[in-house]
């Protein structure tokens, strides 16, 4: 693999070929990739998770954010996690469909990543990829998740700031997801606020936050992403949260979570899944099969 200095030089020039090759090697978990990752020198670049139910307008919101940041000469990396194709395990939705306005722009790098069956709406290599982006010369890193429901809370373990995008009709959904949303969201964006009863929903959301002692720092932004309304407020909320994160204990908690993810991933890579599967097929037929005893032999 090329050095991170070579990749940074390419990003500076708007040439993302070496970056794309590095991502492919990381996803494929090559030996060179493992050594390369240990050579990275990541900067304190904001990682922003954009999550929420399908149809909330996440991609449109990201388009608007990119447009404003590019106008300020910022470099943006977008990692969009798409559902995996059942045939080739690649991303079903591609860069050109999701972010067609930006995929050739020299200040914007967009990569669609297949979830490959990974639970939580995230690609299993996402921690490695976000660290690479923090080392490659970008100013902002956006993660867009597939929109699969409550399992998307995993994005909060990777992103510095988690933005949950909702629409005014999401009242019942918010009630069902209430506790999970309050745990992961740093910013709520109520998109499509030109729809009926939008303000009523915004007020309801603010009331829910006020009643939750641990959630009072969550901001609620009203937006119409197609008209770029509310984008400035969202950027300010992201910057404010990121500045506060750098000074608090939450940053260390987030790093601890990431370290544990890496340790677990390494331990899992040492397990021979074929062996486990074959032994399970034999032993599960035994009377009083004990799953804890079975698993312990692989510790």
C-alpha cells in the first residue's frame, strides 16, 4: 500500500485513486492494511453520523451540508452504508445515485459501502475507514447509515456527533424509539418542515427532551433540506457539540468504545468459524446441549 503521505497528497489535488485503493484493502482486511492502519496519524476531524428512518431525507440533507462546506473551501468525505446485494455483497445503491451533484468534485470524496450483513446498519470496517479519513486531509467526515431502525444506534459508537433526521409524520415512530433515540442523538433535525403540523411535532420533540434529564443538551433543528433551510443552524449545532466533546469525558468514553471494538474484532478474527459450525452441528444433537459450555471451548 502507498503511504498516508502519498494519499494526503492525492486528496490535496482532488485525486482520490490512492485513497480508494486503500479503502478496498482495508475492507478486504489484507496484511498490508493492518500495518498501514498502525501508521496513521489522525487529526481531530469531526465525524458526523447521519441516521434516521428511510425517507427522512438524509441524503438531501447531506447534499445541502456539502454544498455549504464546499463554498467555504472545505474538504468533505462521505461514507454511505448501503444494503448489501444478496448476489455480490456489494452496495446496491451507488455514489452517483445518492450524491450525483458531488461525486466528481475535487473537494468531495463519496464512497458507498456494503453493510455485508453487519448488524447495526454499519460496515464492520467503518472504524478503520473513519480513522483513515481523519488522517487524509479532510475537514469533515460524514457517515450515512442505511436507515434500518433501532439497530442504527451503533453509529453513535463511531461518530463524534450523531444527527437523527426525522419528518413531521414520525410521531408514532418516535414514541416507539423514544429511549433509544434519546440515548444516541446529539442533534435532531426535523426535515420537510413545510409539511402540515411540522411545528407541532417539533414542539412535541422538544417537550420529550425537556422531560428527559439526560437529554437536555440535545438540540432540535427545523429544516427543509431541499431549500437549504436550517442548514446553517445544523452546522452551528454540529460545531458546538464537537467543541464541547473535545473538552469533556465523553471523548474518552467514545475512544474506549472504539478500542474495545478493535479488540473484539481481533479476537473474532482468530476464531475458525468453519470449525465452530461443524462442531456445533455435531454437538447440538446431544441431550441437554449447553451453549455456554460449548462456546467456552473456543475462548
